[in-house]
């Protein structure tokens, strides 16, 4: 007895290591998967039912040609004391320390094949249910589905569809983790795959998709008579549901740049659900199919008040170079629509004319200062100074009359070399008969300024009361 006691493991880690080493090599693969499914189910939905666990292990083992367990009792014997069956027929690890050991670093050094850190266990759980989902065909009946305590179908085929949909929505980060997961994700996202109708009906939140505006892409009805190009475009659109550019790049890996652009520009026909509120209340669909591109698919969803903004952002950010021209222009449509077009220019003038506004003229006490106000005076003629809302001009030089009216301003020179009146009526300062600048003692300050001015009434007019400023 003393000899046997001396052979007992000294620590708990040594105990678990000895148990794992005693598992038959022929069954180690299934034992590892069973442990991963138990731990993955706890994280995803709750304790896994015994019948579901057996079906999952057998289904995966049969698919690979390996000999598999057939009952929960057989599975328990090969896993020795590492798992237990609860009274409610669900399965869990025998003790929380088993999970800690399998997810820790110590087992990696002693028995790396049994190392099941969280991400590894989750990936094995997700890949197992997704692989089973790809094997489903037909349209499942949703009436009278028996469910387990977690709300999942007891029928393992339907369980796999449901849990695959949940993983495709909530565990998108996991889907690009391994080559097997990427392959399964691309397969399940094909709207023309035999399992797709089952994935549509089983929903992503434990209920029908009609209760979740974030799963718009799973609601439309795809064209059953689509050609190969239309099917590929629809498949590409569905892959965007994962919001993982790396999955789309793997799907497009065998195509040339020109083929990629053509696929993003290709249209496919779908019957779309109505506005979200109406669809949620009545399940209403459009009366006819709509032709959309990959990006247009999600833009239609956004128009109908579904939550597709993240998919649109991902497509524009990661694949903008392949999107059709109209899609690229749509990004800046709002900003470009707000840019005003240039107004027509007067003949012989190269500057843009600002929009006309009401013009005001004020004269200070003593008639020594004239103040004009209005848009269209965006350059200040010397020696005028910009001030506040308008322009303040210096007192006129001797020999100049300033006449103002509601329609404009008239400036008349009375000095040498200025026998012809000069007018400033919304255009350039120039004589009616010549464009020369006035000079001498009767010169006009800023008379050579070619800045255009307009008032709100169109062409200048002399109609109105006249006031004269002293020189």
C-alpha cells in the first residue's frame, strides 16, 4: 500500500496530466473535441445537452472517417473523470480546475495537443457547428421544434444551423482565425448553397430575424434563376455580413483586378423587405425584385431604416477602388451639392459677380463721409477701408459731387480734364464715352478700380431722391 501511495501524483496538475496520458490514442481527437465543445457551449449558450454533444462528436468524426463514440457513457469512459453528466442531462467538466488546467499554460508544456485556451476552444466549437450546418439541405419546419433548456433545438441539425447563425453574428472575429473557419464562413454565406434557406429561417438571436434590424442581409429573397455572375455578386454581398475584409479578399483571391471591379459593379436581383417598421409588424416584402450591386444592397437597407451603416463603411473603406463610379461619387454627393455655381459674368469682365443684395447709403453729419453696405463689395478700393458690414469711404476730393439714390450712387467731377460726368452705378468707374481714369485736381479716389458692384434691382437706375455732399 505504501508503494502505491508513493506513486500517486503529488499535485493536481500531475493528476490531470496522468489522466490525459491515459486516454486511448485512438480516441484522443474526439475526446479533445468533446472537451472543447463542453467549454465552448458554456461560453456561447450554456451547458450542452448530452445528446447534442454525442451528435456533434459523432457527426464530426463520421465526416473525417475516424471511429467515433456512440453514447454518452462511452464518451465518459474515454474522458475518464474529466467530465460529468448533470441531472438535467447536460454535460460539463467535472470541476472548474479541469477547465483552468486545459486553458492554462502548464498543459501546453506537458501535453500541447490537449491545450485548449479560450480562443482555441471557441474556434473548435464554432467550426464544429458550422461544419454540421453545411451538411443541411432543404427547408426546415419551424412548427413544434423541441428545444433544450438553453432555447436551442434538440435536433442536432437544427441546433447546428442556429448556433452557426449565432456565431456568424456575434463571433465574427473568430471566423477568420483559421483556414477551416474561413472556408466554412465563405461556404455558409453563399445564398445559393443548399443550407442557406435553413440558415435564414433559424435566425441569429434565438428567434426569427424579423425581430432584429441588424440582420437585413439575411431577409431578402434571392433570384432563383440567376446566372453565374449574378450568383457570384450575391455571394460577395452576403460575405459582407461578417464585416471582415480578409474573408472577402480570400473569396476574390483567384480573380484579376478587372474581374474584381466587374463583380462589384454587377447587379443581382432580390425581393427586398419593406421599411423596417412595416416589416417588423407585418413581414411585408416588395411586390417585385430590385436589381442592386454589392454596395447598393446595403444602401437599400439603409434607405429602409435597417442597420447596415457598418457594412457600407467597410465596403467603401476596404474596397473603394473596385466600387462603381456612381458609388464613389455618392460619398461626396452631399458636399458637392452645396457648392454654388458661378453666376453669369458681364461682358468683358473676368471676375465672378457675388449674389446681389440690398444696398444702403448713409451720409454722416456734415456730408463728409459716405457709407455703403452690401454684398458684392468684396474688394475695397483705395483709399477706402473695410469696416463692419460695409465700406467707409474717405471724404471726396474738392470738386467732386456725390449724388445718392435708392438705386445707386452718382459721382460727378468738376475739375480740369473732367468735363464729362463719371458714374459709379454698379459696374466700373468710367465715362459713358471712354474708359479712361480721371486725374488732376478733379480726380476720383479709386477711379481706376475695376471691381464690379451690383444692387438687388438689376441694372442701375437714376430714379430716386438726390443728396449732394459738399466737397
